[in-house]
């Protein structure tokens, strides 16, 4: 599913205009991104948790010169942990 498909689904389900649906979808994504940029967790009930994880720096051998070591700097990376409800839905366990 692409963003445009999600917008079409919102149009259909909420019975709103394409402009309003696009604004709604963009607003949700932007709110999640801004919260993560500020270091906050975003918990969505029955869906999952978005948070920022720190990836520590590390060293590895250069591909071009085996005797040279390259330092990969630490960075922040967004991560997502699905809720058990979402996991069950994906595994079709909620239909039993």
C-alpha cells in the first residue's frame, strides 16, 4: 500500500474530500516524525510503538584496502515495535 492508497481509503472510510484526507494523512505522519525528532515515543493503541534508537559507532575493514579501518559514526534511527494486536492480525490469529 502506498500513501496514495491510504489517502483513498481515508476518503472512502471517512467520507471526506481528497484534500482533507491528504491533510489528515500528512498531519499524522508529520506529527509522528516531529515527536521522534524530539526524542519522544509515539504509542498507538492496538497498533504499536515508534521510538528512536541509538546505533553505536563501530569500525569495519575497508572494502578497497583490507589494512584500513573505517569508523562508522553513531546515529539515531527510528524503530517500530508492533503491538500484539497488530501481530495477531497479521498472523490471522484474531479470526479464531
